[in-house]
C-alpha cells in the first residue's frame, strides 16, 4: 500500500470509529430512501423497476450537488451581507 492510500485508509478508519453510529444510520436511511423512492415511482408513475431504480439513485445525488452549490453560494454571499 502506498503512503497516500495508507493515510487515506487510516483517516477513514478514524472517521468511521468516531462516527460509527451516525454512519450506520445514514446507510440504513439511504437504503430505505432508495426502496421508498422506487416503490412510489413504480406505483404513482407506473414506470419499470429499472427506471425507478435509476431515478431513486440519480435524483438524490443531483440534489446533493445542488445543495452543495447552494450552500457555498449562501456561505459566500448571503452570510457576509448579514454580518454587515
């Protein structure tokens, strides 16, 4: 293992050890979210399992990117104005 990958692995172990409960609950929540989204799409939109699966995975990832960009904008613009 190279020094870089060894460092990343050790840092990941430390993050996991100090946040184990939150990480496990997040994983369970995410799996539940996928299952619920797939079920709702199949029942409401009458789409196939594979289309529902794709949407259930892609849509939260797209929302995550959107939230990150929104948060960066908010922190850089909106919060600075409120401090003045």
